C-alpha cells in the first residue's frame, strides 16, 4: 500500500537574523504561491511567535511517498 503526504514548509527570517522553518502537514495539494504568501504575511503580522518572524525567505511543498510492505 502506498501513501502520499504533502508538507508545506515556510521559511522565515527572525528578528535575530536567523532562519526558522515552520512545517505544516498535511497541506492542500493545489496551494498557490499567492495563498502561501498571504499565510506567511499573516504569521509575520500576528506577533504571536517568540522567535519574531520578520521576513519571508521561501516556501515549498514536499511530497513524500511511503510504501507499506507488511
């Protein structure tokens, strides 16, 4: 049996100048760049994270296939 999992990775710059990635699983398979950018803007403007995201560095969807043998 084969299972496919999609994970959205959003990479931010922190207030300390470091990179921080948030991974969300599962994500929709048909996300657009605009939708992800809007979500990232919401994370930045929310001011709820202790690590203080200040800028968007990138985003990607990772597709992982798992095959169960037994």
